[in-house]
């Protein structure tokens, strides 16, 4: 899956049901970030320490990590093994996105101290 396909899949799964205009204006347009889906889009998710705990409690062996998500531009896509929220918090990259290989959940650590991290599960 290339970078564009990964972003499109992430947005279609976790942004399912979010108004298309809102998505365009506040998530995918220039100057916005993918994690705005959880703030502007009001997608139900856990936030802060609740998100960290839920992420740490997950049982998985493989996930996809990517960085930035600035106006739908991502970098550093890689497959990773299980890691902790503490390790993600120490990551020096701006915004860190981790998503299950089946897109059943995502964890996002933002560069903003007042926002996130976010943990979202899709059924």
C-alpha cells in the first residue's frame, strides 16, 4: 500500500460518517492535520491517559507507524511490533500515527501538549 492509499484508507475507516465538507475544510486541506479528525470531526475516541492505557492494553504483534499527517502528507511509513505509549511519547517526530494492520484501531500522539493522544477503535 503506497502512502496515498494508506492515508485514504485511514481517513475512510476512522472518518466514516464525518461530513465531507468538514473533512475537506479541517482535516485534509493545506495547513491541517489528519488528527483533526478527532477534534473537528468529533470522532468518538479515548483521549489522554485513557488513550495511553487502552493502547498499552492492546494485544497485537504488528502495526503500521507513520509520521506527520500534515495536509494528508505522511512520512516514515513502517511496519512495527508492539510498543508502549511511553515509547511513542518519547518519539522525537512531530505527530506519530499507529494503526492496526486491519485498521481496527489507531493511536495518534500529537505534537500539541493540549491535544491527544487519541485512541480510536472501529468495529
